[in-house]
C-alpha cells in the first residue's frame, strides 16, 4: 500500500517580471548570500518541462483568470527531458499562499494519462495519483499545454528560501514528444523578458529581500500555465 506523505507546508510566493540585464544584476547580488541548488548542471541551470492538465470545461484556467481561492493546478513535470524522475504535482493556492503536493509516476502512466486511457485506482498507487485518476474518470482531466523554461535556482536554509530565475518561457502542444529534446515550442514573453520567483516559509530574511529589490521591478500576479494557455502555437489569443 502506498504511504501517505506528511502534509506539505503552505509557502509564500512572490513573482517579478525582469529583463535579462536585471536578472544578471540579481545573480551578482545573490551568488554571495545564497547557495546554488545542488541539482543543477555545470551551467547552474536545469530545463523544466511540465504538461498541465485541465478538465473538459477548463475549470483550472477559468479559476485562475477570475482569482478564485482556493484553486488548484495539475501537472506532470520532468527535468532536462529525462524520464528518470517524473513527478505528478498538484499546486494549490489559498489566500495568497502556495502548497505543492507531488508523487512519482512512471512514463507508462504519464503516456496513458495523456491518451486518456484508464489506469486502475488501487491502494498501491500514491494517494495523489489516485485522486488524479478519479478526476480523469469524472471530469475528464486531460493534457492542455506543455510549459517549458530554463531555471537557475538559489537556496537559503534560513527561512527555507528559494529564488529562481525562469528564462525563455515557452509553450507547446507536442505531448507525444514530451521526453524528446527537439520539441516544437513557442516563446510566450517578449525577447529578453524572464520571471523571478521567490518562495519562502514563515519569513524572508532582510538581506535577501533587499538584494532582490530593483527600481523597475514590480510584484506581479503571473501564471505560466495561464499565459501559455492563452496563446496557441501561431501566436494568436485563444
């Protein structure tokens, strides 16, 4: 029987749109007060690719647009196009706080989920997977868009802080090429525009808060999933 994980904490999440020059300046400030994530490669980055699921009536998309709280988004995430670690994730936003639950799934399970093929709900599955499978059966949760970007992450034990630079954000609908490097993709932000994310538990240390302050940066309400869904591969609003 799959074991239930401890309930993950709700965390704060701040987002800022930045230019390439601003990210370079922020990197110079942070590299002396935070540590690089140990999971990165020699360049200090890794590629994130996520397939987002939504129901027949696009409930997740519509709730994101209207600002409903609480609300959830479902995705399957991989790193550097590899199938060695495939994570099913449910990201819940509640009164401005974020909680992420995750579990490992197999490549076969992912591919069946994308094809809407039935997968048995059993006690051997992680509870989160069973919840997703139930939604596929009842509200027709199905793949809607792939979101891809290059991430440069920094971490700090104090406050459990994670600062990430998400660069070259793009969308795709090539679900059958999810694990391949040569996926068809389309940028969804103007050239040279990227996303800074700051996540922390109870508090953000002052020295990190002051380091990320830039004159032209403003706190944003930004959803990669929402932005990628609003544009199709030809660049027109859906």
